[in-house]
C-alpha cells in the first residue's frame, strides 16, 4: 500500500484517455488506498467487503465508525463511485475526459482531507460538529 | 393553516458575527434582496455568539445555551416564530441546540439553570423554527414569484453551487431534509441551484458541493487548507464554472483567501470568482454591484459581471 505522499504524487500523472475504464479503475483504487491509510493509522484492519458494490464505500463506512467527523468525506467517496459508474457505463461519452479529470480531483480531495485529519483529527469537526449528538447517531 | 410562504414573510434575523465582519457583503446583499422581495427581516436585538466551534469544543452544553438564548430572544423579544440565519455555522448551531433540547435532559437542565441566572425566559424546543437564507427565499417567495422579480437575470452565467459541510451535516439535526418532494437533500443539496437557475444561471454539475474546505484547519495547517481549497476551485473550473456561488461565510472567506494563497505559495492560478448567492440574486433582480456589496468581496468579479452584461 502506498502512503499518502506517494498517492498524491500518483495523482499528478497523466491519465490514459484511450482506456478510460482502466484510468477510472486506477482512480477508484487510489481512493480505496487513501481510506486504507486512515484505517491503518487508527489500528483497524481495512475491510475487503463491499457496500453497494464498492469497497471504497465499505472502507469509508468502517472509517467513520466511532469517528463521525469522517463523514465529511462521505459524499466525496460517493461522487468518486458515481463518476466511475458513468465512465464504466459509457466510456465513449463526450464527457468522459471531463469525468476522468473530476475523478482525479475527487481522489485528490480525499488525499488532502485524510492527510489533514491524520495531522489534526479535528478536521471535519467544524462542519459535522455537535459531537455528542453525532456520537449518539452512530 | 398558515403556509410557509406566510410564515416566512416576516422573520427574526440572526446575522451572527461573520456577517458583521468578513461576510459583510453577505449581510448587505441579504438585506437588499429582502427589500426587493418585500420580505421583512426583524434583526434580533442584543444577539450573542452562537457558540461557533470554539465554545462547542470546550463545552457543548454551553454552546447549546448560547444558541438557545438567541432562540429565546427571537421568540420573546422579537416576537417571531421563525429565525433566519444566513451563516451556515449559526444555522447549524441553532439546529443542533434545538435537537439537543428536544432529546437531552442534560441540555435542558443546563439551559434552564443559566437562563434563570441570566434572567431571561428559558427556551424550550419547538418554540421557534430555524431556517437558512435558502429556505427563506425558496419558500418565503417561491420560484414562480422570484421569476417575476428577475430583471436582467444572470444570462447563462456558469455557476458551481458550493454548500459546504455545515448546511447538511449531521443529517439528524435537520429532520426536515431528505423527506422527498420539495425537501432539501443532504447528499446532493439543490436549493441554491434551484434559485439561481430561476435567476437565469446555468448550473454546472459540481461534484464537490459539500466537500470540506479545510475551514477548521486554516490556523493549524494553512498549507493543507490551501490544497483543499485549490482542489475545489480547480474542480469548479473543470466543471466549466465561471463563478462559485456560496452560502457560508467560512467557506466563502476560505475560498477567497486560499485562492490568493495558492497563487503565492503553489504558483497555481485559478480564475473562478467567488460570490454569495444573495449577491447573484440581487444582481439578477437589477440591483447594482454596490447595492449587493460586490466591491467588498476579495474575489474581484465586477469585470466578469460587466463582460457578461449582467450589470
């Protein structure tokens, strides 16, 4: 598994527009690896299960357990899956290049957000604050 | 039965500290469009801090009390059943206080004790409805009536609508959301999209509507905040947006400041403009740039508005 700095570097590389499904799969896997970094830093074994057909969503769910502020990246993970699905369903679509570039930005957001949280766990607290009620909801 | 349209015609207005400081243009434009739309804002006298993040992190019950005092003033001094908070932080904290007072005995005890000591009426859950500026316009005016108020319109201005994180999270403090029909979505919010579309904007599909802007990280790790913001700005541009519309002072300031910082520190330039949705609605209704405080934004969008023929 690559660390977050390596993943940030990996996201700088040019994607191959001739094989958009492969590029989208690569980006989805980067998202999974980012989540794995978070879980391992919290001494948790990353799950291999799927949620709604995707491991990244299962990993996110696992990462947010007991740490509700981690939900601040839930929609980012879901958008990554959504764009992956769009590309997978219609790789020849006019919007595919733009969708790939959006996936790249979404994966990068996950890298930055989780890098930030590993330095300062409070990141995300401002947004999904009200910690006591959040803990209750989990 | 009183409709939301009737209820929101006159509301208690809680600007909060940001709208009297860095987000002054949000305050100016909110008041300007209220006047245009003939919606009455009755500002709460002697309002206090909502508890923001600082108090909440030290003692969440004190934050609940601070927000409950604002709600109590809205009810008992301003004599309103609805309080409108344009700031996401204030809106979030008032909703959280409402939730805690309804569900936690400890919160009720603390609020009662301090309120009695401070000699003001104890706020009880359900006495006042807290709404955001988006709810206020969406239901106080409605899209059909808003359409009639649009003069020049936004003329196809390409907009990425950015809601930030506090408007929808955690979802259980917003029981009115995710109810289907015309209710707001916590995963893909759309009220700002709806209103700006009526005003003539072309909303782009924006994948980072609720992504973290790093607001809480600005002081402890500015570089990470800059990276998070730069990524959001780049995503908006990749989606084809000329403008990011905002409805949160923290996000707005973060986007503006880190846009500049990204250029200085990372040599990464982005050109997308950052504008409050109330400013955009005001311009669409024919108000001048100064009337909506456009010149007070850090992100200089005046030339773009001239180029697009909006002003």
